[in-house]
């Protein structure tokens, strides 16, 4: 679950709790503190935006993919260089041992080979982790770029919260979808 989604869920939970507390004043057994409090109605109007569609429409998805691929190519080049250096070290050690190495020397060489293999695997895992970090960072940058525009469009539409159209949103009316307006605004901002 993304940080933005978590924030939205917490915001809705707090809003629901506040509504329950304020509406609870009409019930018997209410506390004196809430009996005298003015009854307020919190109106939450949500807008929905599909950031994947926005990214695709303005070409940001391609830009992000290209940046990720460039980072992956750079990491793969480092992996190849590191693997080649380890292979050269193993070959140099094997050459030092000559044609008739002792059992102890063979065992040490095997141990070096195993360590080299583990280093290659660790480097691959680190590269995959770095790829995911780069992807997450680029997506977060795009969200930060889209946030003020989505806010502006949502406020103009009378909404006071913006949800992302994803698996966490079960249903919404098409009138709440501001994706097209956000695309138009983001295209205009890029020109």
C-alpha cells in the first residue's frame, strides 16, 4: 500500500469517526460535552483521478520507463564489470596454483569461487532493489508533480479530497472522475 493511499485511508477514518461523534449527540445517553456542542455536518466530496492514465496521456510513463531502463543498464554494466573482475581473480589464483595443486589449495580455490558466486548473487539482488527504488522515486516525483494540479482541478469541481483510481476504490460515479481535466492541465503546464 502506498504512502498516499495510507494517508487517504487514515483521513477517511478520522472523518468517519468525527461524523460518528457529532451525529451521536442526537442519541440518548450523550455526554454533556457533546450535548452543548453545535451540530456540524461535514460534507466530503471526492474526486477521482487515474494517475496511470494521466502518465500515459502526457508521455510520462514512457519517460519513467526510459529512466528506469537507463538505470538498469548502468547497474548491469557494473554487475558485468564486477563479475569479470572476480573471474579474473579466480583465474589468476588458479594459475598461481599450477598444474598440481594440493587438496588444501583446491579447497581454498573452491571457497573463493563460492564466495565470488555469492558476491555476484548479492550484487544482482542489490541491483534489483536499486531498480525498485528508482522506480518508486520516479513515480513519487510524478505524483508530487500531479498533486497541485489535481488539487486545483478538484477544488474547481467542488471536491475537497482526491482519490486515486486503483484497487482501493471500489466504485465511483463517472462525474467524480477528473482524470481528463488533470490531463488537460498537465499538458498545458508542460507546454
